[in-house]
């Protein structure tokens, strides 16, 4: 698991029940199972998916798991409006591009 930018700190700032649920969903994925509520986010990048945690409030975890060396968590946030904010999408896009650039520099 590789946490990019402030993603790990953002998950730690989730309410305790949301943090536990997000951890459970990531654990399911690590076992080879699909998260219980997710969708692809191809507008951010190839292979990017969103785990959706709905506990009265909405929490999101954007990740990439198409590379053998790690699951890359790009961004985590509490969703406060119906539509995902442009700023949250841009954070994830930027981290995705940085991750691809870094992997290319390392010869992966």
C-alpha cells in the first residue's frame, strides 16, 4: 500500500466509523475481493477506482491497483456535496500523473 500526498492523514481524519469502514474495504480489495461499494474513475486516470463509504456522511477513497508492486491511494476526502468537487478531482489527477512519472523514472 502506497499513500500519496496527504491521503493517509485524510483517512485518519475521517470519523472513526468511516475510517474503520474504509480500512475494511481496502482489506477486502487486498484479499482479491471487490469493495462493497465502488466505481471506476476513468476521468482521473487508467485503473483509478473510488471506494464509497456511506454512513450518513459520504467519504471517498481514490486508488489505483493495476500495478503489481502496490495499491496507490491517491486521495481521500469527505464528500460534502452531491457532485465530487473539481478540487478533489484535480488533486487525484495530479497525484496520478506524479505516480506515473515516478514509476517511469524508476523503470517500471
